[in-house]
C-alpha cells in the first residue's frame, strides 16, 4: 500500500512540475524549465524507493543502452532506399492502372456497353 502512495506522490510531483511551468508564465523560460526538471527529478527520487519504480528506472536505462546500439543507415543508403520505394510505388501505380483499365473494359464488354 505504501508503494502505491509513493507512486501516486511521484505522479503528483511530475504534475506539479508541469503546473509550475504554466503558473510561472511571467518568469524566465529557464526558471520554468527548471521547475519541470525539479518535479521530474523529485519524482524519480521517490520512485527509486519502490520496487516498481526501481524496475521501471532499470528498464529505462536498459532501453537507452539498446537505443545506443542502433546502427543508423548512411545518407547514401537512405537515398537509395527512398529512391527504390518511390520507383516501386510508380511501377505499382502503373500496373494497377493497367489492371483497372483492363477490368473496366471487360465489365463494359460483358454488360454490352462496349465503347
């Protein structure tokens, strides 16, 4: 039960940080952003004291580690892939247009409306 209260408190701290961002509309942007960061930091500190919070934080850390392992394509590979997709789209559009014209002709012929 105490863990649920702590998680609710963490959520309230995040909400308070976001609310402070909007309530400090007349203040400098840096102060407003610091209010949000403080709310999130305090929420993480409270979450760290619960088993669910610890597992969530560990999950986030592992997710970031996996994201760093992603190998992004080079500019050349991206351009080549994009060009291939565009070419395939054009080829399929022409193919479907030909099939549509052919089917329309067949249906008109079958209905006796040949033009």
